[in-house]
C-alpha cells in the first residue's frame, strides 16, 4: 500500500482515526521509541553514549521511550523545559562527545518562531558537529513548508513517524532533514489518506522481480540495445552495458562510434559490441528495449542520430530510454500510448529541457517532472538527484528513499540507465513499467547504501558489481 506524503493536518486526522479505533497513544509512543532505538543502535556501537534531548511534548515522549530499548548503549536523557537554564547542562553533555544525539525537542506541531534561548540551544547542538538522529522531524522545521522557525537542528538522519510530511521534501529542508526514513509500523491504523506524492518502501518490492520459470532460455528475457560512447566518453558505454547485464536480460548489444569501438569492446565479454549505423530500422528490428545517450558527448556523434532518435521515439514498439546528452536531441513529439518511453534527466538536464534555471527545478521537482512528461508526450520521467522522483504527467509520483551523496560520481547515471533498460527488456517486467522503474531506482540507491556501510572509498565500478543484490 502506498505511503503518501502528507500535511500536518492530515497527520492529525490519521492519529485521530487511530485513537477512535481503540489504539492508545501510549502504545504508539512505545513502538516509536522501539523503532528509534533500533535505528540508533545501527548508528552506534556497543557501550557508546547516546545523548537524548527530550522536550515536553509527544516528540520528547518518543525520544524518552527509546531509552529502554537501547540495550548495551549508555543513554543520557536531558529533559528540556527552560532552554536558558538548561543550556549549560546541554553544552557539558555535548562536550563529552557522545556517539549520537537524539533530537526530541519539538515535533511537527511547532507553529511559531523559536525564542532566542531555544535558538541558542539549537545552535549549540549544531556547533558540536555530532551525528544527530531526529525524531519525526528536526526540531525547528516547519513540517508543511520546509522553512525553519528561526533555527533548526541539522540531523544526519530523520526518522519520521507514519509517513513523510510535505515540508521535509522541500529543497530548503534538505540541509536539516539529512537522510529521511519512515517508521511505518508503529501501531497506527492503515493510512486512510491519499496523495499524488508517495514514498517508496523496500517491502513494495517483495517477490519482485518474479521468479523465473525453470525452462527459461535467453530468448525469454529480451535483447537490450545500447547506443552509447564517443571519443573521451567510452566508459559510459561500458558502465551502461554492465548495468544492463546486472538486470540479466537474455542479450546485450552496444552500438558505439568507430574511434571508441576497441576500448569499449575490450572491456566487455558477454555483451556484444557493434558500430553505429544510420539505418536505425535495420539495427533495432530485433531488440526488446533500447537505451540511447550515455557518453554521446564527443564531437564525432553522428548527425544522423537526431533523425534516427526521432523515428525511434515515434515508431519503436518496445521500451525506449533516453539519457544524458541524447535528451538534448529528443524532439517534443507524441508517441503511441501503448509504448514505454522513459526520460532520465538530472536537475541540470531537466533545466535545459524546460528552459528553467536549476534552482527553479529544485524548488518544485514535482512540477518539473510533470512538465517534462507533458512536453514529451506523457513519457515516464525519472528526475534524478536527492530523493529521486519517478512518475509522469498524470497519476502518482513516487519518491525514492535509498542512496546517499556518494552516488555523486561520474558514471552512476549511466549504470542506472543500463540497469533499468535491462529490466524493461523482459516482457514480464513491462506489464507494470512504473513498478519496474521504481525498483531500478531503489536498487541503484540501495546498492550504494550497502557499499557505503562497508567501505568509504567505493567507486562506480564497485556499484556495477553490487547493483541488483538488495533484497
């Protein structure tokens, strides 16, 4: 069931329905505390000190409830009622350098500017430079708008209760929210609300992709074609091919430019490599999905490619994914609605497609996605970046929760493009293209999260070996 992104008023409505159904606030608080402690343990080690800053509201109750579930961690709780008189105690506790600070000062109900004393206390927490786990929302953030009430805790991780709140996804909130995670199993009734914007959870992909039939063969899982690579950018073709292979289609063929044929072919074994030909109908008649764009940035990209891409966009009967520089070659033309068309811009590419400045794209990513899809005939759009969005001009949009800042490496997007093309080449995964696209994005981020948990210096080549393993 989708987890909607909701307002504070909707959260209150959900809570009221839960209490009316017989659930108690005390039980929900206990379960939130258990979830919070579980996340705090993953951020710390045995015998580490965890400093809990608890305000007087339910946010503070949630934070205090974590204490009994922290096991072998050393929990120190400071109940904060008067920030001016409590500040010295907080500063002393911070100076001891606890491994983690749990922020339970203010919740989503905060609706007024913070006093100078509270601003000073929050500034002291931020200045300590310690990792912070925020309960539900970073204290001081407006949960509806993403603006601050004069000061705000800078969290490394925010564990929000039930569902994300609208303001947490605003670009203005990102420096304070950090990594946003959802505690969705805390005793609330199933969410009775709906939203155009929804949050992806790993259980969404339980038993997906479906198991393969025992008598399958190469022809059962499609043939991927990738048009990629140019002088100075041959690695993009290699990474796209490796991403496609990790999705395990039956076959992968890369078409590239003559001056990079040998470096591309020399790095690939199972994938076939050929030279680009202007006769696109001949080249793509027997393929089940097509990716165009990775590494097509050199001076020798064929002029015929623009015309060929126009024909493929209109007439290719199988999934077509357009990425990177090929986005700038794409005509804003319609296609048959039964065809699968996917665009994968990052914010800079989205800005060029819309003739918007990048800050405008980032300020309203949902609108940017909708407008790109509208311009290109209703295509699916994967708007990459922090909290990647997946959707199109109408219907639901999903926010991806996985991934981390270390994905900001050259070649990361090429790998994703190949992986999702490899999935869409398989007929069983074309039936629900939306879910397949969401799955590809989630796997890409989850692979980066797994790598980051084990090593600090991983590369995109490592990501190519890991993508597809998350369960």
